[in-house]
C-alpha cells in the first residue's frame, strides 16, 4: 500500500477485522469515519481512516460504548516514525524486535538508551510512542495477544530493575501508584512510576486491582504526597458510585486519576473532586510534578 492510496471497503475489513455493516453504522449513526466516495457511491478509505478504525477498536476494548467514542478520538495515536532521525530509527528498531520476539536486540538498544538519555527523554521519545503504536496494532491482529504478553513481560522486567534502583536513591515522596484495572500489566503506570522515580520520588506500585475503598489502609501507613489511581479500562459503577467517593473523602487533595479512565470518566471524577491527569503517562507526569511543586 502506497501513501495516498485509496482502499476499498473489502480490504479495510480484511485489515481491521471490522465487517462492512459495522463500518457503515459507524459512519452513518455515529459520524466516526468519513470515507471518500466514487462517482458511483462506492466507499474508499485511506491509511488515516484505517488508523482511526484501529483507534475506535482500542477505545471499545477499553470498555467504552461506541456512542461515547467520538469525543475520545480528538487525541489520536501518533504513528509516524521519521526513520532519518535517531528517535525514529530507534522506535522502528524496537517495534521490529518486539514483533520478532528478539530479546537480545531489545536489551541491547534499551540498555544503550538508558545510558545515553534521561529517563524523561526515553519515555517521551521512545517507550510511550512505541507502546501506543503497539496498542493500535494489537486491535484485531493475529498473534496480538502473544506480542502483548511478550512485550509487557520484557519491558516490565527492565523497568522494575530501574525503579528499584531509583527507590534506593529516593529523597522525597512516597507516591503511591495503584491500578484499578483488571489488565495484567498497565505499562502506562510503569512509565509514570519510572519518570517520577528519576525525579527523586520513592514509588510504591500496587499493580493488581485493589478495591479503591481499601487503599486508605495502605495510604494511612505510607503517608504519600500523592495517591495516583490508574486504569486503561472504563471503571465499574461500584468504583464510581461507592469506592471512589469514600476514598476521595478520606484523602482529599492528594487523590488523582490517570490513564484512559481519567479521560473516559472526566465528568464523574470532577463531580467527586478527584483531580484528573492527562491520559498519556508522559503528560500525566508533567502535570503531576507541577501539582506537587505547587503544594510544596
């Protein structure tokens, strides 16, 4: 497929796994996609349309209903790699190594990157863009579950070692990062932890889903400067109506929400006076550091 090539609907269905009836419904009922039309009325799609379809599938996989997707598409996933730039070439190398399950290449390049660049540079320019592209790739792709397990297992191991080293040098904090998702591994949570650790904060990660109402027990012992909840999935009614209100009353001013759930439930969280951080870990990091600095 060349840049600018127009793609018929049957090829789009093959590439995305979405059937023609669904594509037409997304267009007519929800205004999610706007394909081009031939003189005879046949739909033709671009590569940008296909990426948008993959974005829609990603939000649906996060528990968002199709009627709620449109406003969430204003923050598209970056996919272009400038292969002539050092970061673009490195991102492409990592993508290819993950797809090939090549641990040796992955270790070689990420270890070198850790030596050459700051943690923030590494997360902003390499790790987060690669993870976002992979999340898009894993929608309807054969072998996606294997790729996801492989990638997350490898990267979590690398980041856990770096986080342990950072905690040994920590001079402030702690910051508690707690998952409210049933996902096996929330990589956005780990990226946020790594960047905060590099700034000298001691990090406590609660990676498995814990009832939000029970987090006060841990917080009372650790006395954190911030408790950041994270989820890539839509929250349940019980979390929104019972658990989070109680936790917010117990921990006013230090309780925050990050990840896609912060974007999905922005209105509900605002009503609970729970501060929301940007969806992406690198943006959430900047907003959180600024907020912590304002309180110090």
